[in-house]
């Protein structure tokens, strides 16, 4: 069958791609990506509190991945929402749903003997969308140009076909003996295939990007899902969509795979540097907090400052760190010492770990 973008692509080939070969340039890129990813994994393995790190980095990933789908929120909105702010914007709530979807997917994978299954994907998209979304079961889905309405791609249809495609993808992801490519190259192939199958009515892009992180953990390349390539994809969005189309229309797997490997290299380097700087800042703050708070120093407060950079008195009470008067005193002392920056938003005063925010946002 000749590919026709106006018809459901039910003849989408299963993985591995027919005739796929690893080029010398691809293998050089792979060697670099594997080396620096190993450095990041070693750093993460040595962390005393990896969950603290995971939460702050996942929030930024959630923001970047959602932005690719034009779900845009500000840092203020996002971190206010993370503290439990009831008036958070819908976009901020969707970003937080993405974070919860990553955690839900990781838990599901671990519960299923470290397998990535269709049920894992469904759990992720349902958490993202906060509904009972399942595999698409109605015809008519097509991806269109937002400006002129022209059809760009028509994914396979309908549920029976989609489940067959996903079952084949499951086999490719979970069977290490099925193909010889390195896991990082397989990740590039898997990401394309999931997006091409497009199994859900909405949330496919975000689900696919979460699968990238989970696959790295499943393959033992990372002990925690702390590497996210969404920032690279967001900064190179036009190329991302062009290369996806090129694979579909011309079978250009080389450029697509090189794009994903480049994303891994750049984001791994950025993440490794960011983690090291975060650890240095945390150590600096720990010493200064001991001086400022003296005998009332709380390591739990330090952890919270690096988990949720926007603090408020009510949050410390809710977390059981201190009663209101003590919490207020802590935050005032840390603000007077220049460690936190008070900012009144509406009726609430937030105390912002501004140096951590500058680090996270790259400012």
C-alpha cells in the first residue's frame, strides 16, 4: 500500500523498521550519549535523597512537555499550584497531572515485573487527562495543520487495529532478545512508533514522552526517571514534527534517531550540571540555615525548600513541620538572611527559594 496521509495508516509497519541500519554517525552519537548518561546515573545513584531531586526536576519536565501541546503556565502559577493553591489555573493543574502520571506510570511498571504494557500507557493517559480515557474506538481521527486545516497525518483506526499495534510495540519494548539495537536507539524507534499509532483521543504526546523516561529506568540506564528530553523537543519543535513526518513519508529513520540521540546528549549534560549545582546550593543553604535558625534548625524544612521552591506558612503546618508561630518565625528569619524572597500574591505571602528557581529555569 502506498502511504496516503488522508487515509488511516493501518499498514504502519511493526518494529524493528524494515531495513533499519545503524550508521557510523549514529554509532558515534550513541557512544557519547551512553557515556554521559552513565555519568548522570552514577551521580543519581549517590544521592542521599533522590526523591527530593526527582520532584523538582519532574515539575520542570511537566511544564516543558505540556508546553509542546500548547498548555502553557508560568513558574508562579505552577509552584503555587504545587503548594495546594485551590485557585490554580487549569494549565497549572494539567502540568501537575503530568507529574502524577509519571509517578503512576513508574509505580505501574514496577508492579508489573518491570514491564511496559498497554495498561501502563492507559494508566498514564488517564492520570494526565483525569478521566477514564481508553484506546480510541471511533473513526475520524486525523492530525491537521492548525492554520489551514490540511491533514498532516491520519493514524491507524480503530480499537482492534490499535490494540494489535500496541501489542507488537509491547513485545519490542519488553523483549531484549528481539532486536540488537542499543536501548537508546530503541527508545527513538519506540517513541516514533507510539506517536504514529496515536492510540488515544488526546494526551498521546505527553504519554509518549513519559514512556521515554520510564524506558530508560526499565533498561537500567537510570536508577530514577530524572532525564527528560522535552525541553529539547520544545526548543526544536518544528524539527521534531518534521522528522516524525519524514519517517512516515520517506522512511528517514537516520535523521530521526540522530535527533533523539542529540536530545539525550544535550539534556543529559544540562541535567547533570543542574543536579551538581542544586547539591552545592543545598549544602550551602544547610550551613547557613544552621547559623540562622540555631537550635531550631530543621532538616525537613531544608528538604521542603528544595522540593517546593514556593513556601507558605500553611504549607509548613500541613506538612507537620511546625505550628503556625514557629513556621512564621522560620520563614521570616530565612527571608531576613536573604535565603528566601517574600512575595505577596493575592492574600497569600509566598517565600520563594529564588536561587533554586533561577537554577531550575536557567535564568
